[in-house]
């Protein structure tokens, strides 16, 4: 899929809507990188990494944190911590762990998945989770963990639904892990502190390189004992980094400067979605546009590939998938003034004039 993506043209500013992972470090973030105090993190000697781990753990209301290379690594470490070979985790169809993480839990951990269909806002139904928990029977894998996600496809998962699932987990002796890749988007949109959203969780993964705008890295948080075990599993996965403070400094900068501004991304996505719905041949469920994502269904199609047409206008998007859906993601490198360019591009692709 990646080799077929159009190449950015040199000398022209690109509007890249594929994901919020495409953001580039701001001048202030680059300055923080250059000035970071560093040491060998595998020995525990990097003061900037330690500061980021402590800061994130406090933000999420957990005892300790671990800086890792990616959200995929963070989630895999959590699953390896919570489950042994032959154990099972319960998650959601369409969640990132089963869909986009190359079956790492099964391949590397021998962990069996059980996937339930979440509701439209991404929550698992507590009654279905309880029914999926395996009885103590040698014929079955042992249920050990429930994995939830917030946000889900840009939607904020209702906290009451999370609490009901947490009650099921606790009543049955299962751990609860949150893939909170875009958790801060959920916190900003809901107006709830992040630690309130994570309070029932035994472990939490938070991505720094999406809307928060760092070039690399995620955080895994939990109890002191959990994080000590996570350090070992990080090492097993080849995730030990040395003078990682130059990257951790980006995380600290993002926590200081890029959380509240996520509201700007939400506003840009809402405006973009509203403008696109005015184009004949495009359908968008406006109720789904809650944070920084726009899921757009193309009812009519242009006469040439969408990505090719938009690239000529210096806009990078994917082509419609099998359901004729395109995901557009607002982020800190997308400016409000870009919306006119984007809308004009879609309008002309469908053979219309805008305005």
C-alpha cells in the first residue's frame, strides 16, 4: 500500500490528510531536542526520559511510565505483561491492536484473541464481554485481559460504557488495558481530565506522535510492578534506547504546548466536514465528526484516481477503500486556510465547481 502512495513534490507545501502521524516537529520542539539533557536510558541514566515518564504517569493517574518507540510496541508490551502463552485477551473488531499491529500478540506472545463488535462509538458492551469470558475448562484459552480503545475512529467512547466494562473485568479477575493512542483528543473533547478517563485501567498506552505532534514515541503507564516487567519486555522486543532524551524532550514539549490546541484540530475537522457535505456525491455522518477525523463516503467517483487528482493540488489523501470511504485527519500542520484548497480539490474531482 505504501509504495503506491504519491510522492510529495519538492518546493511546494503539502497538505497531508492521511493521518496525524505525518506532523513535523515545530521550531520550539526542535529547540527542545537540541537542548535536551541526555544519558543512557537502558542504564536509567537519561534525565529527560525519566522526567517524561514521571510527567506522563502523573497525567494519567498511574504510578509509573515507560517511554517506548511506538504505540504498537506499547500495546504489545502490555499484552505480554498481562498474558502468558495460551491466554486470551478480549478486544474489539476494528480496534488498532487486532487490525493494524500485525498480529504481534499471537505471533510473539502466543496470546489468543477474542474480538467483539463494539457499538458505533467504539465501546464494548459489558454484557457481551462478560459472556465472552471463558469458563475454567482445559478445552479453552484462559481469559486474562480486556483491551479497550479511546478514541475509536475519531469518536469519544462514553465513560459510563468504560466503567461498566471495568466492573466486569474486576468482578472476573481480568486486567483492563486502554489503547489510548489519541486519548488526549478524547480528554479535550469530553472536557474530562485524562486521569479520570484512565482511572479504571490497569495499563494505558498514549501515543505522542499523533495529534501531540512528536516525531516518534509512545508512553505505557501502570503500576510500579507493571512497568518494571514492561522494561524487560521492551528489552526483549529490541526497544531499549540509549540517549533517548532528544526524543523524550519532544514529548515534554508536546505535553506543555500541544494538548489544549487539539481543540483547533477538532474545529478544523468539523468545518471541513460541513463544507464537504455541500458537494454532491459526498456523504458524511456529522455525528461521527467528534475529534480530528472525517470519514467521508464517496457516492459518486471522479474519472481518475483521487490521490492523483489531489496531489496536483498539493493535497495528499488516500484513494477510497472497498466501501468507497476516505479518512481525512486534521492536525497541527493543517491550517484553517487549507480547507478551501481541500474542498476545491474534491469538488473538481467530482466534476463540480465550488461556489
